[in-house]
């Protein structure tokens, strides 16, 4: 046990450490850990490098460590699968760094220098994009949003089962499983997978009909799917779910909604999706966030676990005020008695999202969606023309599955060869989706130029030759 003070932990100083022990009433810190089983404790010394004693040493250490990263700016990247490379307008970074936002993520009304209005604008613009009128502040990720939505549906219907596609993203599914809890837990929600057509990645409606029952709380469907394909049957899926008394939860990429029908238009009850594409850098995954939106009906509003911002006129002529609503049903207001635990969230990113959406507007979303479709489909056609290579689902948005089965090479081998040429290949699906064989999920967005695709196709041709 170290007896020296940690430079950034004042309470690690020996005298202060002893003062804390005296206040708690124990002689040694080991007494505080007595309830932890012995086989869960580390025995022996923890092998750590020598402590850094100065700010200069720390600065050098961090710079040296960070220089080992291989970034998507220094290399050409075709990675997606949950965090995507999109253009971030400079004004988004400028707004995110303004002191009235960055230093007042939370606090009293006196610290609100526009924060509540920016959050209200986020919810308003998102609701318009989705054609759903009631949107909450975002949660940690798309998977978290989906998990919350499923629990909302279970509370609304009183049922304990959710249907999901078999090809759902494995990480997102793992988060959903956490929210649905294990079978031994009282509020467990069973997850039932619905088969998809292997030629289109669309749900098999016959299998959906067979698995819908009076136990089904919700059907979770994504459009585009986790593999980038277009789920053209969404209206029929929503109709079948409604006929069975179940809710329809739609997972959507917000950038697709300039060209695809929004979930509110085709009958979804709850919509979830990622906020990272809306003006947030990839940030090693730290820019993730997830939204939840529904129709403006009390039966949905009363089941939100997230925070809401509302607007109302004040006594001043032409003046409006903003405030939290339904606070008491969140974990902020009722702690463990809240609808779900939501904790601290990604509220600063919501302000950036609002900035991004206001910059694009309806026409901008349409132009961006068209650009992404045009460039991604051009790239997929050219990649599919390589010998032994196949693109599985030609109708796609932004992401597409590339099968390398005919090349005799594994995705790992191909991606290693691409990396030697300064290119990040697509996400390897061979472990997460073994039914697809040696396949990868490639992503092409508005940032990829014709020259970028030329370079990728040429590099692929070399690697698979």
C-alpha cells in the first residue's frame, strides 16, 4: 500500500487519509473491504510504472502515448457499425466550446444561459425530423435508447417479450439484453429473434406473424438495418404489431430521414437512434448518444425515464420560459423509484445536435441523404466488380456488406493488407455474424470522394490478388 500522496488526489496524503479513517471509525482501510470475497481480491503487488512526479513528465508521457494512435484523419477509413465519419461543421465545435454551455451542463436556473432553450430546440427539431412530437434529452447510446424504449413498451402493455431481428448489431443487442435483465430477475423481458431474408436482410413476415403473441410488448425494427439494408416492409411490420396489441419501436439513422420516410409516417410508436451523426466527432467513440421520441400522448410521456424540456409563456409580454417537465418520474427526481435509471447523459452533445440540425434544415438533410446514397452505392458497385467479391444487399444506405468468400482470404487478412496501405477496411462480421462468412461492413459517407474510392478499390485489388 502506497504511503505517498497522489498528485491529483488530495485525500491520498497520509495525514488526510488517517483523518478520513478516524472519521469513519476504522483503524485500517482494509476493514472497509471486508465484505468483498477473498477470491475477488488482488493478491500481491499491482505492477504499475513509477509515478510521474511533475506536470512536464506527465505531459510528455501522454503525448507519447497518444502518438501511438492511428487516426481516421491520418488514414482513409471505411469503418462504421455504430460510430461514423461524417463532416462536422466548424460552428458545431464553436458552439460546444462556448462557456455558457460547456460550463453549465447542469445547475440552478441562475446558471442557465441558454441551455434549456438549446435543449428545447434539440427536441423540437428531432421531433420534426422523425414526425413524432415528443422527444426526450438523449441518453448514452443507441443501444441504451433501445433498451429504455423496450422497457417503456413493457410498462405500457404489461407484457414481457420483445421481438428483434436476428442480424441486429451484436453490441446493440448486448446493451438491450442488459436492459431486459436476466431471467432470474423479477422485471426480466424475454428477447425473441425474428428471422431475416438472407438475400435482403428484411424481416421474414411469416416468422414475425408466428412469433407475435399476447406476450409481445414490442417489435423492434431498424430502417436502415444494422447491416445497411433498407427495410421496405416497415409499414406492414407496424400494422402486424398493432394488430397483436404490441408497440412498434423503430431504430433509425437520422441522416437517412432526408430521403426515407420518417418513423412517425409509417406507424412507429417509439423511435430511437444515434445522435453522433448529428455534428459530433467520433472522439474514439466518446461522441455517442441515443435519442428517444414518441407521439405526444400521455401514455407514452408518463413512461419516459429521461428529462424533458418544456416551453411556456411568462407574465412578461412576448416572453417565454423553459423548464423541466415530468422530472418526478426520472431517476433524478425519484432515484431508484424512477421509471428507469438514466443518470448523467450527453446533454452537451444535444446542443451540438441542435446546431447541426438547424444548419442543415429540411433541404440540407435531403441533399446530404442523396449524396450519401449516391456515393455509397457507387462505391459498392465498384467493389463488387472485383474478382471473388460480392455485395450482399444492393439496396442500402451508407453501409453495405461486402463478402470476400470468393477470394479465399479472411477479412482479417484483407484488413491487415489495407492497413499497410493506410486504409481502414470495413468492420469484420465473421465473428459477430458467422452466417455471413468472411464478410465486412463497409461505410461510405459524404466525406468520401471519388478519389478515396479509387484508392480503396485499387488497394483491395492488390490485397486479394
